[in-house]
C-alpha cells in the first residue's frame, strides 16, 4: 500500500554553523600541511584532494530561502519535506532541492473564441490571481504546475461560457448573463477554477472576466440588434409618456371646460399631440386663423 504523502515542513540546520565548520577544517588542514616536512608531500597531496572533495560536496548542501519562497527536498526519490522559513540553511548535500515560489502570480489570458449557452460565438478572457498553497501537490501531483494553471484556466472559461448566455436578447427570462452577471459570474468562475486547481495545490485568490465581446463574424449583426433593441425600448418609453400626457390634457380640458370637444375633435387632438410628442424631429406648427372646422 502506498504511503499517504502530504506536505510536511522541516527546519534544516543553520548554514552559518556548517560554513564555520568547513572554514575551520580547511584552515586546520592548511596549517598542518605547512608545518609538515617535505618528505610527506605525497601524503599531503592525497589528503588535500580528499579534503577538497569533501568540502566541495558539503558546500552543495547550502540552501538560501528568500521571503515567500520554499524548497521541496527529495532524497533518492523519497520526499523529505518542504522548507518554508526564509534564511540560510544547510541540508544533506545529496538532497535534490526544488525551489517553488509562494508569491501571488497573475495570469492575464488571451481572449479565446468559445460558444455561449445559446451557441453564439464570443471572445472571452480572464485575469487570474493565484499562488501555490501546497508545495507537495505542486511538485509531484502535476508535471508542470504553471502550465497546468494555464490549461485548466482555459477549460474553466469554456465551461463557464457554456453555462450562461452572452446577454438576454434571445431569452428575456434569463436573469444571469455573462455581460450583466457581474459578481455572480465571477464567483462561479472562481469556484470552478478552485475545484480544478486544487489537485495541484493552487489557491485561487481572485478571478475576473477581463474581456468579453461577440466574435468578429457576428459582431456587426449583434451591434445592430443591440441598437435596434435600444431604439425600441426608447420608443416604448416615449409612447407611454405621450399617452399619459394626452390623457392628462384631455382630462384637464374637460374639468376646466375650456372648450367643448366632441369625439371627432378629441380624435384629431389626440392624433396631433401624438405626432408632436412621438416625433424624433421638432414639430412645425401650422396656425389656424379660422375655425376648428376650417
């Protein structure tokens, strides 16, 4: 049965102590070599080679950990632990030391072409802020955790786009869209990325849609449709306001009895007022100097 491996933290020996030991050993050997007689030169040469090789091997064990940095230590395929505390250390020189940054990183993805929920081709890109949380998973669960983040981010974008429409023009009952979803869409994106990147020990700090547009082949048609929709919505408001104003005018004329209007005159008045109020151009009044019937 395989061991249930997980991240574990270790604190190696201070590098300053080992550095002092190596300097003392080197100094003592140099002193002894100088005081020995000439007939021992062959022995001194062999010893010098051995001491130099030992010092060189021990020097390979020095390890410097900068702030927000870690080192994963492996001895002949066996995970020994992770050093997270910054400083100058010495470890077994035969350990393989893999540095992993713990700093927050940004991924500004290039816009990719995907299909939204109703099949419209759109261009979408995201900004992802992430960092390594579990060094064991980042080092051993995936081959290259940076490349893993990039590929899984693209997969999450495609899945997100497939769950929401770009807008609600084709489905007015849709409450959440990519264009107007705001925080709800971003939260769904963060949840999807967190689930996908958990395997690699990655923590998602923030994920936001940074670019959203229709694909080039339908962009012009969709723009015209948006403009038409906006014009229709504006016209509806104008008509509603005009009807309200005509109704108010007829009621006040009737209450104050300024003029006696029969049904034909009311219809003519309503027609004229609706033309004036709903027209997109300034009205050009015609002054009638005769009677109402001329």
